[in-house]
């Protein structure tokens, strides 16, 4: 485990897990239990017992929007568990471990991330993306108890008017990407359009990326609900576009420019399944999805830049993703001018 502040927090959580009986104390004393530090912007660890990964433990992190992320995640899991229709969309975690000090999520045997599943079984990509779209439609259309969730909005919507958000405020690379975003008029215009249309009209996951989608056999689950709350369904679907654009831009040299036609082609399986599950009122039109995708890609660029000290390729990746956001934003601005 690392000697960082986050590593120390994970050590504290390991002691809490022992106190609450989640992990056998003898396993810790014998050196058979440990926590591997997977932290990025918040303390996250992989719990091993006898060399076997058994659970993910998450501690308290700094808020970027005034909502305690650990409390938001616990509230989301309680909401999901209250209905059979939504309980199947997420794992069943141990909530409020140590009186709210952490959340423990058990691992599923044979589980991989959606990113890994798409890489290992490319022939199943349409089926997997369609399944994710259907799951998101179920989240967005589930209303019972959703009013207990907090209204949320992506922190990227505030970037044109402020500096880098708290988790990235001390990252020079992330701060530079924020400055670049603020200089790109078409990107800031797209972010502003999403901000103007934002409303807390349905439950959303809030951080749909393929590392937060788990595939185990014929099951698919959404994890990491710390950004969950009430917001716009288009944001979750923009996360699907983001997840499909990332490998195109981060792997390989020559790719087509990102425009509305490519967004439509990438998102079609998810959007069609989402519309079936949630209805047309909650499924966004293409231009709304493209606008949200610009904002989502810009947010990902900042996050990648903030990972620079740990991943050498992150800086180049941040520029490639910001480039994709700019291409799409430029096309949207051109269409808007033609319509005037």
C-alpha cells in the first residue's frame, strides 16, 4: 500500500473492516489480508485475502460540487436496492462501513470492465453497448424514491468560469488543459449550451465510463455511484460516446474527425435501446447528445491531464481527447451559424 494520504486512509479503512468483521483479524495479523491502493481522485483500494481479490473499498473524498460523494453513493445504492427493477443494475455493497467512513463492494467472480470486455470480444461490442443503453434507460425512467437523491451537475459546466476543480487544482497539467478549454470558444459555447439546458429531471449515474461498467458472463452492472443524483439523462449517454471515442483517439494514429455522423454511428445501439427502455421524452436528439459529448470529452481531458504524474501517456492523451472535443464543437458551431 502506498505511503500517500490516500494510502493512509485505506489503512484506516482496513482496520475498520476488521473491527466490523468484514475481514478476519487473524488474516491481517498473519499478513494474509491487504489493500492495494487504486486511488486516483479519491481513496479506493482492492482488498485481498490469501492473495485473492475479494472486495473494493472506497473512503471519503473531497467534494467538487458541495455534495459528499460517499453519502451520495450510499444514497444511490439505497435507492437502487428499494426496487427490483433497479436493484439488478448494481452490486449490493456493505454501506456506511464504520459509521459512514467507507463503502465496501464485493467482487464478482470472473468480472471485467466493459473496456476489457470490448477489447477481448470485439464481435460482441454492439450487444454490450446496447445492453448498457438499456440499463441507463432503466435508471433514467425509474422514478420511485428518486426524489430523495440530490440534484447534481457535472463539474465541467463550471470550468469556463473558474479554475480546475478541487481534485485537480494542484496539477499543473490539468490547470493548463482548463486554460486551453477556456480559450476554445466553440468548446466553451457547447459547455454553456449544456449548462443552460441542465435540469434535475431524472436519476442519473453521473459518471458513466467503461471502467465503471462491470461485465461478468451475461450480467452487466454499474458501479461507482458517487456522482449519482438528479440531472439530465443525456450526460450518462455522453459517457457512452466518450467511452467509445477514447480507444479511437488514444490507440492508433489516423482516425476520422469526430463529427455528428460519427457520434450517431457510435451511439446508435445505446440510444435505440435507451429509447425502448425510457421512452422518447428521456432519449436525447442527436444535437443534444453531441453537445453533451463535447462537455464530457473536455472533462475527460482534464482528468487525463491530472493523471500525468502516474501515467506518462496521460498528457498526450489529454490533448488528443481535447482535440476530439474541439472538432465536434467546431462542427456544431458551424451548423448553428448556418441555421441563423
